[in-house]
C-alpha cells in the first residue's frame, strides 16, 4: 500500500510542477518559449462571438490536424510550430474536435522560412 501511495504522490508532484512551469511568465526580452497552459483542442466554455474553440500546438515542428464539425464533416489544417488556430461557427455548426494526425502538412517557402501551404492533404 505504501508503494502505491508513494507512486500516486510522485505522479501528483510531477503534474503540479509541470502545471506551474507552464504558467511562468517570461520577461519581454526572453527568447525562451513558455509552455502554454494547455496543448491540443480546447472548446471554449463560453464562445467569444463566433469563436468557439482553439487548437494549441506545443511543439517545434509543423503538424497537420484533422477537425470534425458538429454535422459530421471533417477537414485538415496545418499548424505552425508553437502555433494556435481558431475555430469559428459556421451558421448553426461548430468544430467539436481536432487532433494531430501523422500525415505531413504541405509547406512552401525557402528552407529557412517555411510556411503552411494554402492547400493541405485530405487525410
């Protein structure tokens, strides 16, 4: 029983420390990136106008995400490193989920200044 309690306490400590690190404010001139308080899809509890959800990417590479609308259709979007993407209502419909997929996104530009292409794979 003591081993389980110690394991649970350790896991709780790691969770608390990682949460606290994500909330540390950096100085304006700091080049270090602060970890967002949340990573992945977040549906807003209270929509802000037409804005109903966001996707926070916590990584240093471009990724492709798949998102699902409330009426059942899907789409994909490219997210830049450490980027945030907003989802807005489309009439009565809204995005209800979004997640990372392994398909690489289409990128454009020179190697030192890559950007998401306008057209992305339908994965």
